């Protein structure tokens, strides 16, 4: 073989070897949807035959706030997350827009007719707004440190936000990101991992810190006066280190929404998904199971047989019938709607508590037995004359 042929053969072999060793990187996850005036980045995963879940991020991070729970949700649900206008990979907007309509278009794009909405902070506020505007499309609300549109924030809340973001006035994104990552309300305790996640997320997405929401068109009348219209299961989680405003928002929700339950999580701040991702997924799975649990229809006459007052320790609990369901209430405490599992057994939609009524031979209720989620049992004898005495 001549030197020239040897050279050509060497070049051919080298080119073939190079082509074989070169791997084409996979395309980045997600896609874009033009919602009119902006393109929104979104990502969905899981089987469309699974329960549908929509994740709505807070007002600091974009959808990367869900990175710690995303793989677990993808394995069990049909899930979608997206960056709202101005956040992360989505366009900002120059004209007023309705956030609920963006969410509606995202759900239609991924073929979700109904879903459970998971919302953190301002994402929780959007979830509430959407539940009021499109109740037929929401199966449940799982809210983490939510805001409620129409409720004013305190001066302290506003001043603290302005102070954290003040370095932006001189173009110092790193300093603003550091301020927020060190905020004691956002991340509780000495959680260096969560603080770094927050700092890195803001440093890599500085545009997030510049979204002021001034072009978002809020519902009218405001959602705060329409909370009682929401008749779906709702669980509100708040970190015990979170700011007082968030507790006020959550208290308003619990007081107004018939099927709302409120939990305070120890040693966590505003971004529970960063600090306790595994526990959050486990709690969400239990919430979905209760939301999807089937109940049976009971006649009003049977339900009325359980109506009355029951002695619960040193307190009294009333059982009333409303809209063909039983309601249990301890004066001064939130009330609970009961869903029938059978003629005598009932369950709650947001808490793992079950109630069973025991009857005598005539069919009259004589005792309410409360099976608590921790395994304890409260036996509550019925006050036969129906009074508080």
C-alpha cells in the first residue's frame, strides 16, 4: 500500500472512530408554550392515567424549587411544573395578564382536565385564585406557606422584603441572593444545604428577584372574600419559623374553607420543599389517598340518627347534618365534614382520623368513637337529651 493510501486509510479510520465516540447530548427537559404575550417554560412527566398534579412555585425561586420532590412525583403521578412569567426560563411580560389563564393553558397543553394543585407562597395564592375561577378543574389544594390575595401584608413583611432586595438597586445580585438565603423566615435553623440551594437558584436566575407582580390582574372581588366558595379538600402546611403574615393567611383559609386543615411543621421555614422534601412527598401521598377515597351516600334519616352532642373529655362536640353530610364541631375549634365509608363509619378528607358511631339495639346512636391518626382512641358518649348539659 502506498504512503498516500495509508494516509487516507488512517484519516478514514480516525474519522469513523471520532464519530462513533461522539454522543449527542439529550435535549434539555421541558418545552415552551406561547400563552399570548409570553412563552412559558413547562415540563410534565408520568403517566396520563395517574392522578394529575400541578406544581406552582413561590415568588423567589422558579420551578427549580421542586427539584427535590420532582422525581418522586413523576414516579407516581402525572405531574407538571412551569416557570411563571418573568421567572426562570419563561419570558417576562410587558402587558397586564391573568395568571389563572396561564395556568389554564398549561393544563390544557398537557391534557389535564382536573388536578390537585400544589402551591407554595405566591404559588399558593394562584392555586386559591384558580380554585375559585375554575372549581370544576381542581380536585384538591396542597398549600405550603400560602398567601391570600386581597389580604394586606404587614409593614414589617414589606420592609423586610425591601431590605433583602436592596442590593439590586446597585446591581448586586449576589448580595441580594445572599440576603434571602440567610433570611430566618425562609430557611429555618442551620440548614446550609437548603440555604445554598436557595442562593444558587437566585444567583443563576437573577430575573426572579425583579418580578414585582404589578402586571398581574387579580380577581375581583378578591379571593379572600370568596374562600368559603372552595369546597374541595385542602391541606395548608406552614413552617414554624415562617413569618407571622403567613400564619395569618393560613388562619383565614382554615376559618373560611369547609374542608381545610392546617398543620405547622417544626424546624422549617417558608420553603418546606427545600428543607424536608422526603417528608413532604410522604405527606402529599397521604393527602392524595384521602382525596381519592370513595365515600358512600347515606339517607338523611340515617344521618340524623347521629345528630346530637357527644362528650369529648372535658369538652362537648356537636354533630350536625348539613347538605346531606355530617359535620363535627368543638366550639371554638375548626369544624370537620365527615364522609361515609359505611353506615356507621366515617372519615375526614384531609386528616387520617376516622369516626365510628355505635348504636343500641333500637338503632339509636349511643357513642362516637374517634380513631386518631396516632393510633389513640377517644370514646365519646352521646348526651341523650341533645343538650350541652
